[in-house]
C-alpha cells in the first residue's frame, strides 16, 4: 500500500514539472502521516473511542 502511495505521489509531483525522487516522496509521506497519527491518537484518548479507519 505504501509503495503504491509513494509511486502515485512521485508521479503526481513529477507531472507538475518538478523532478522528484522516490526518497523525497517517502519523506513527504512521513511528514504527512506522523501528524495525522498523532491527532488520531489524541482524539481517541479524549473521546474514548478507538477508530481504525485512519
């Protein structure tokens, strides 16, 4: 799943005219997914509801 996401992200950035390497795409994924997971964990703690959709 992450390999497919990485490929899509790399191709999307390159289609905009930028020269993007796979390493840059992986870095962007980590920078995006880390805050999302942090927010998810905090909201689960506050609400007491475990969400498995993210």
